[in-house]
C-alpha cells in the first residue's frame, strides 16, 4: 500500500517518516514554509535514540494525476481543518476510475471524535485511529518525537464499528514502522477515552504546566458526566495504563522534555486556530444535548479562542481571568 499523509505535523510527520524508514511508499501533504523545508532538505524526525532525515515526496494537494488504487489516505490535520482537507481530496481521481471518496480507505489519525462522522459523509471507507503519540512540531522541516521504546500506540478499526483486512494490513505496516498498532472493533471507545484525556490540552495551552489539580479534575468531571448522560462508552485511565504499560514512555530528546501538547503547540506557533472546539467543545455539545452543565469546558473554549485572537502566548493566560470566566 502507498500512504498519503494529509498533514505532516507532529503526528503525521512521525508516522510518515517511520513508515518510509520501513520501506513503505509515503507522500507527505504540507503547506507553506513546512512544505518548502521538506522539499528543500527533507523532514527531520528527532527521537530519543537519534535523528532521522527522510527525503520524501511532498505535495500541497492531490495534483492532476490519478492516485494509485492501492493508496491509503491518512488524515492527520487538526480537527478544525478536517472539512477543508476532506473537500480537497474526496473527488481526487483514482487510477482505473472512480474517486478517492468512492474507492480509497481514509484513516482519521486525529484527536477528537467528530472527524469520523464528517469523513463518512464523503468517504465510503473510513477507519478511526486513537492516537497516543507524544510528538511536537514547531519548526519547518522538523518534528520531535519523544515516544520510547515505541514512538506511539495507534489503535485502529472501522468507523462506525468493526474491523477488517484493511485495518490488519495497515496495522502490520505500522508495526513494521515501530508503532504498537492494536486493531480494535470498538476503536471509538478508545477515542472517547482519549477525548477525556485531551480535555486538559486547552488548560495546558492557557496555563502551561502549572494547572491547579481542582481545575483539571473539574474539566474532566464535566466530560465524564456528559458522556454518561449521552450513554457513550469509553475506556478508563486504568485500562489505558494497562494497555500502554511501558510500551510508550516519554523520553527527552537532546536533553529536553516535550514542550507541550497539540493545543499548546498551535498557540506557540501562532497557527491562528486550535482544536479546542472539537475537544472541550465536544463536551459542551453533549452537555447541551443532554442537559448537563459544562461551564469549565465552555470557559476553556472561550479562553483559548481569546488567546488565539489576542495573540496571548502559550501558557500566559491569567489563571484568575480563567476562573472568573468559569464562575
């Protein structure tokens, strides 16, 4: 199979370089200075055990030539960019006839739980991926991956449920590339568990590492209450810890720990948008649908959007202001 990684950031860049190092055919999709850097000098993946620079094909879109029929599209953009990416690729022609939306498998290797439904509106063959992959992308042409001894754990399965030979073939390639890649018929249960963990991403983006325990617990408690009201199953921290074990730990790269999570990175890069409305916003949505108050998650949404709008640095939002917004 050939892999087209749509979004060569922290997650996509790590997956792409590792697959290429395992002799899989990989094309990266990027834009701006990052695309220019990849084309000029390759994509460097910095890891605890050393750096790897991969010279990979890099494009900014589908192009004019039909995609090979054995192509797998891997969507790794942030959730707020999903609809634009899907619209860009759905009608790309495929060799032998038909379009990408009709014929090619699409993997959603993203945070949040709304991407799969959006994808299924346009793509007939959607596979969800629960991403546990500690990596950072701040500079063009470079990704830092702190996972060790494996770079990440990627649960995958069909959406809305089940698993098939495509999942197993992709999992085999990911395993060859060094990942832990369990195939799960209940992959969404894992993604909802990951959603609960990701509710802290916005807090970290706003406050840095100095997050009051009570505030983090309140944000998660609202998420648990919303999922319970909606009767949505999810994994527990104990189940996740047992699954991950010592397989994916975070190690320093060149003596430095990981800077911050995905939302923190968006603020740090000045990306102009974040995924907070698909993380804390998912809890707000479920709360409104099922009559569960979620003031802390709504306040995190509002505060992160304000930080983007006012160009407040990552970790520099005043705690007192956030607490006032929650109250």
